[in-house]
DNA sequence: CTACGTGCAAAAAGTTTGCAATCGC
DNA sequence: GCGATTGCAAACTTTTTGCACGTAG
């Protein structure tokens, strides 16, 4: 069903090309390098389709606008790869964390069923930590 | 500086009274039982003051509107008590988790400095798990 | 009495949708 | 050519702000 439009490849290209976890705004700016008249609505619409197609996954960090990341770049080729995020408070970039502290079932009271967990680390990335160790 | 207004106690009362983690909307509805003409703006303004006063802490769950919780009820009396959250996908309630999987420094690449982490568990709470085990 | 707090309405920010024009297939 | 996709503008949601009135101290 999905048509191959310039906008679609520009959106996906912005994500895979950056190898990062981006907000819709950032995606729009990046993708406009290839398609100048690209609108933010189209970015949202394409993101929705790409989500359903499993080519992109959302990364909802607490207290921030939803970001998106390309599956192929960040998930090492596995569509369902479980990973977490590191948010640099200094440069506001988001890095994938491919390790996990392990099962969480023990943390909850009796009777609770844990199906999923999100972990977000905050701090300073290597670059910002070395630049200005505030 | 902070004045003791009916609105202020209604907002704080809604949080402490419920013992839950609530959205500003929920707080407003609850608090309007005592102050019917309470406006949502005032809820936000009081929440901001209560945050600064350390009587309330925000709980930003990924992909959801920000919720707030009263410190005294949920943090066992310690203003800086570190805790996490369990979100029930069925009833949409949020429960505090007072345990923690432990230090997270090992998860990040060399050079990264971890200062903080947020953990959100998702699943079904005891009540919903027993009611209808979907 | 005076200044902070309140309610309302409007604004800002992020996201979704309606619609006519466009473009892939 | 047909129908999905696009761009624009308007709607919607969550949160913030401007302003005149109310009220605590």
C-alpha cells in the first residue's frame, strides 16, 4: 500500500542517516534538505506509517516531546530489540543503551504483572563530560 | 510568601487525600469538590509552587501527561526518596515502586556520566490482573 | 490597605485532521 | 485515471500567560 514518495524516503533517510533519536521537528528540518517544501504534518503522517511498518520505533522520554529512531540503525537489525536510552542533560541528545539491568518482576508487589519497562538514564555524554565537566 | 488559600489546600489535599499519582486534570476535578470554581490554571500555578516548596514531585511517565504526587504520602517522609513507577495499562493508575534495580553506571559507554535514572514498569496491577486476566 | 492569588480568556507548543491539489502507480 | 499522499490551515490538547478582580495577611 505504501507508496514510495520523496517525502517518505526523506523522513526515513533523516532518521537512518543521523543514526540518532530525533524529534519530529528535527526530522522535518533534516528531511527538508532533500524536500524543501516538506511539511511537519507529513512528517507525522509518515512517522505513523513507518511505525506501523516497524521501520521506526518511538522513544518517549519523560518530560520531553516524543522522539523516533530508525530500527535498522539502532536495534542491530532486530525489530524487537529491547533497549533503553541515555539523555544528555547538556546537549539534549539521546543515545541508545543496549544493555539492561535485568528482569524487573521482583520490584512490584504481589499480584502485579510486569509486561514491559522503560528506563531512561540522565547525565552527561562522553563528549559533554569532557568538554565542560560542570 | 506563600499564602494559605483555599485553592492551595484543595490542590495539596487532593494529592495527599488520594495517595495517588494524579494528572493536573484529575487534581482539578478532585479539588473542585472543595472549591467548585477552582480553575485548571490555578492547579498548575499551585503545583508549580508546591514543586518548589518540595511538597510535591512530578512523575513524568513516557508518552503520558505529567502527573504529580504528594511527597509526604509516597516518599515515606523523605523529600528526596528515590522511587519509580508502575503504570497499569488496564486502569491507567500509577503506583509507586520503592525498590530499585541498583546502580546504572555499568550500562553506559566509557566517558558517560550517569546522574539520574527514571524507571517505569508497565503491566497490570493486582486488582486488574485478578479481575480480568486478559 | 496592598500585594499576591484567582478566574477567565487568549496564547504557546506539540500533534492531529479536513480538504483541495498533486503525484505514484 | 484513480486513489493515496501532500501542503496548508484549522482544530485539539496540554500548559502557560495577561489582565482585572478578589482576598489573605
